[in-house]
């Protein structure tokens, strides 16, 4: 963690507010990376970014997502770092859980709404 973040925790600021601010920064960084590398990396990179962005935006831990999928936290971590591609049934579970379309997770559309 950064020094300023540690100072804020020591000042006993709201943990929820702190998490929200960290997540907003992370999401902004994800969007920047997505725009920068979208065409270079292909499908796995898009899925990686979208899964991590949705998790951070909704304040879930990797362990919580692993519970939703019924798999290990290390497998979810591999999905988010791009070293593994999620199985089709996991993509469907994640889309249902986050209330987005599988097409959105795959990067086929920017529209999150399920049709």
C-alpha cells in the first residue's frame, strides 16, 4: 500500500469510503489500459480487464468470486491476470452474477445490458 493510504487508515477514515476510492482509481487504470492495449492483446485481455473491473467496481474479493463459481481463488486470479481463459459455463455464471451479457465479457459489445 502507499504511505498516504496507510495514513488514512490510521486516521480511521471510513473503510467503505477508502475501498470505494481505491476501486475508482483501479477502474480508471483498467480503462486506460484497455484503451491503450485493446487491439494488441485480443480476446483474453478484454475478458481479463472486464472481469477485474466488474469485481473491483462491485467491491468483491477474488475469494468471493471463487465462491460464486465454485472454484479456487487462484483460478479466478488466473482469469484476471490473463493466464487462463474462463470456461463457457463460468462466463455464463459471471454474466448472471454481474447482470451483464456474455457478449460484454467477451468484448463483443460495449453494451452491458442482457438481451
